[in-house]
């Protein structure tokens, strides 16, 4: 169904400005559903022509809608209705804030990242947009017992301040695992963080300044892309294949740029689930030494392996060049917010200083609980229970894709992790597909939000941990229905003016 915003009521004799009147017309269309999430608005030139106003007025309308949270603009692509438009509050006394706050236009990646955290809470939507671990596996009884034990033994000390680097006993437990997998040899190399997400952000802030060049695998974890972009660095994407990060492509970039940082997941990569091959691992480390750049290695899925033998972490080969980030979020629970950084040399001191200046230290109680949890051996048992559980869900997702989208998609085979990276063989509008999928009751991370480089093909990250096998089948069935609706031109679109 097409829809054109009605501007016939615009009254040039009113005391209210034309900007206010036109903006209100768009707000009404968005809040009523006549303009749907993901719908593209006309260009400012087309709007100016339709409303018989000058180009500056049209630009003010879109700026107003952006400030109110209804639309988002993408350079070179246009203005779109946000996936979760913010309803205006009657009589709100906050409009002045838009003129005082520093100018900020959230990127598409950031918007998708934020909105993905709300979709799993919707009872009407099957979410394949987040890789959260399943609550069915949370070690609730073990953690409850350990919490009581912490308070019995530590009393009020469990709630007092800690060093920025973290609880010494926890750092020792993490380092013990680092000695086995190669990411650390000593607790002095460990800084406890509020999840791996904070670790990635601290690394970007420590290593980059505006104008620096950072390289990241593409597709990648949306949070990593956001942290690099927020640093003000120029972010360049490098593609992946079945052997992981394309080091040959990196060498071409190094021939033209002074690269400060390369960010990647070398094992069970998010979202492809692939590993960096031994040959590429060796060449990447050699390049880091030759060209003096840092590698930020994100290992959150490295132990979430279903197939293949694990490799030592990259930091085992070049501890001075690699800043390693990890967490308990994918195995124990994201709400624990317990992660860590492993590093050495001057960068370690800089990271500790940033940690202190950011939040002083990660929650003391969580650190006490995690220390005892790791020491007890419960985490190893958690992994023994969790891996078959998630392997079954991965297999269910892949089977559903073959059942409902046969011959219509390609994907790398995930060796581990919580995601599959799916690219459609037919050409469809990715944003329109995302909006149509929401209407069908399913959601995912659109490829454009997980990539740095533009692509002519529609891709998506499909996450499987939160859905049971039968729910995954239904989710993919709805996705396939959305794909066919968009490809046949039957998806509900809103045409507001020629563009």
C-alpha cells in the first residue's frame, strides 16, 4: 500500500511556523503507522517542492524530526523512519535540550545495536537479533549459594571499593585460564572490566585519536564498530572468507595507510562463526611487528566451539602487540557484567588509568562471586552443559534456512559462537526487508549494521541462543515470508513523494 503525507492543511497564515506544521504532519503519519519503520522519506528538495517551501525549511523539518527521535539520516542514502520511533510527550519541557546538547547523529549501526536490546522483550516478536545466552542455562542455584557464601565470609568487604585493575583473587583465576589458552601469563596483565564491551571501548579510547586509521573485519560485532567510530578514527573494513580475516587485503591497506589498530575475533568469529587460519594468524602477527600496530583480539566466543580444534590466542605469539578482551557473558550470563582485558607494557597502564576514570572499578560483589565460581570448577561444568545445547540450536537454525530458503541464501558454516551470517542470492532492499520482517514478527541484525563496507547483496546476522529449535523454524519461516513479500513488491511501503 502506498501512502503520501498529506500537506494540504498547511496554513501560511497561522502563527505556527511552516516547519512546525510540516513536522507535525510527518509525526502524525509515523505515530499512526501510515509511515512504517524503515520507510524512506522524500529528499529535502522533493519535500520543498511538494510543500511549496524553500530548501532550508525542508531541512529544518528533518532536523526537527531527528531531534525528536522519529527519523535517522544516512549520508548518501537518505532519511528513514527509525525502527523504534519515539512518541512525543504532550507538554514536555525538554525541547530546549536539543539546542544545548552537542550535535550528535547516531549511526545506523548504533541504532540497530540499541534497538536489538528491546526486541527480545517483545512477546510478539521472535528475536534473532541478539546473541545473549539462554536463561535456561544460567547457573542460578550455584551463584545464589556463592553470593550467600561471599557475604558470610567477607561481610561488608564484599561491597567496598577495589583497585581499578580488579579483585586480586579474580585476576589470578583469569590468569590461570590465560596460561592454558595463551592470552596471559600473570595476574598483573589482567584488568577486570564491566563486560567485554567495556574492554573494547577502553582499548579503542586508549589506542586511537581522531584521524587515526583503524581496521576491522567486516562483518563484525556491532559494538566493536561503534567503539572504533566513536573514537573519531577512520575505520576501514576488511572482508572475511572461510579462513577468516583477509590478511592480503590488510597488506594492501598497510601500503597506503599508517594503521594504528586492527580489531578482530580470531576464533568462532561474530557473526560468521569461522576461525582465522594458522597461516593468516602467523602473517598477521608478523605484520603487527613489522608495522608497529596493535591487534585488539576479542575472544568472547573462542570457547563456544562446536567443531574443530582450538588455537592459542593471538596474544600468545605477540603479547606486546595484542590487547586481549574476553568475558563470562556468553557462558554464564551477560547481566553479570564481568569481563577482562589482558595487556602488557605502557598500554596496560593507560588502560588501567582509563578504567579508573570511567567507573573506578567493576562491581565488587560480582567480582567476589566470579572469583569463587571459577575457583570451584563450576564454569567448566557450565561449558560441558552449554556447548551441546547451543550446537543443537545452531543445527536447527541451519536446517530451517535450508528448509524455508532453499537455494536463496549462502552462508559460512559456523564452527562455534551464537550466530550465522546469511546473504541472500536474490537482490532485495535490506532496510525494507528488516521493516517487513518486523511486521511478520521476526527480527535480526541487518548486514549494513554489522559491516563497514557497503554491499550490493542483502545480508543478515541471525542469532540462535534465545530460541528453541521449533521457534527457530518458525522464525525462519516468517523471515522467508518477508523475503518473498519484499522481492515480489508486496511489502507495505510508504511513498511520500518522488525522490
